[in-house]
C-alpha cells in the first residue's frame, strides 16, 4: 500500500503488474480511498493508458471517493502529462524560500495545435490561490483568465517554497523546455 502523501512523481505503484494495479484500483474504489485510487489512475496514465480508459477511471474515482482525492490528480485526461512530469522533474531548486512554480491547464479545443496548452507561472501565493486570482481578474494573465481550466499540481510539487531568484529562472527555463517539446505554452516570463 503506497503512502497516501507520496508525491505522484515518485510513482509508488510503478513496480506493480497491470492486473495487480487494476485490483488495487478496485480496492481503492471499494474503500472510497481517493489517495490510493489517484495513485492507481496516475500510474495507468504514466504507462500510456488510452484517454478513454483514463477518463473512465477518473469518473469512477470521482464518483466513489471525491472527498479524499488529492489535488495533484487532474480532473481530465491530458495525453502529454507524462512528458510534463519528465520535463518538470529535471528541474531542482537548491534553496527554500516563499515562491511557487505552478502550471495551469489551458483550453485550446477550438485550435488545430491540440486541445490543451499550459501556462507556466511563479508566485508567492500557492497555486490554487493564484489560479483563483487569475480567474477573478487580479493581476491576471489573459490566457488563464480566458482559457484556464485547472491547476496541474503534480508535475511541479517539488518546486514549491523555493527562492524567488530560482523560481524566476526555473519558470523561464521550464516554459522553454515545455515549448521545445511541442506543447502550447504561455507565461514563463
């Protein structure tokens, strides 16, 4: 049984076979254990499960354990999420501080480039609070105000409470790396 507080990037269920992972997911649903279920869905996602399979698992998990699902589990399937984890995982901060790197999923479903994009930001506010500020028009980036769907907490959990100078550097470098991987990226300045 994985630690419910284990960061998603650690992939605590990586060693499980497909059938064992499926059984553990069913157990999580039966127990209403959102943290365990989130790790199961996340592991399927990181292994390249199809969009419909991930969407169905998310739907089942939200129906059975909404109260205990951790904030790092996205609410919808994003095909390139494993790549975002890989890229963001390559960034480290040396010192602690009061700044946060955050990612916001952007809605580009009407565009040919893909259905989703990312906004990369840094703030002294926690990601959820900063997202709410964007949506309320407070120092808002237009892309988040108009297109922001949700915060993607998981890939940048390790980039919280870091020094401002490092956060500014990482914000720009992370945005550039994600754009170089072919994603639609806003922010990162």
